[in-house]
């Protein structure tokens, strides 16, 4: 979480997932920066901190999904070395339990 005085400026959360082959990976579920704070590097700081912490804990890959028209997020992910999934578009399913 990033704060500006007592106001939350941004936050992210995700998981460190163990894999059956003994490796592990990160899943970034959500990254948000409040509109008044966008364009100040907060999203980049949150993303790189998440990635650095995961790498220090043994993760070797990270994945996330974002909207096709989310241009600011896609520019951020591209700028820190993210690559589009080679297996094609992602489809998400939601289930009510």
C-alpha cells in the first residue's frame, strides 16, 4: 500500500503460488492507484516492490490479467518487461458458491 499523508494513494495484492515441479510463481490480482495520484510512479513502485518481494521469496515468474483497453496499465507492464501470453487471449470464469 502507498500512502500520501493519511490518504491511501495506491495498493496491490496477489499470491505467491507453489507449483508441483517445486518452483513457484506470483499472481498479481489487483493494482490500483487513486486518480489524483496517477502518473506519479506509484503504480510502478507497487509493481516492482511486489515483484522484488516475490523473487526474494523464490518466485521465478509472475502473471496477471488486465483489460485490453487499459492502456495505462498495459504501458506500465510493458515498460517493466512484461510480455503478452503466447497462448492467446485470456478468458475468466466466475462462479457463485
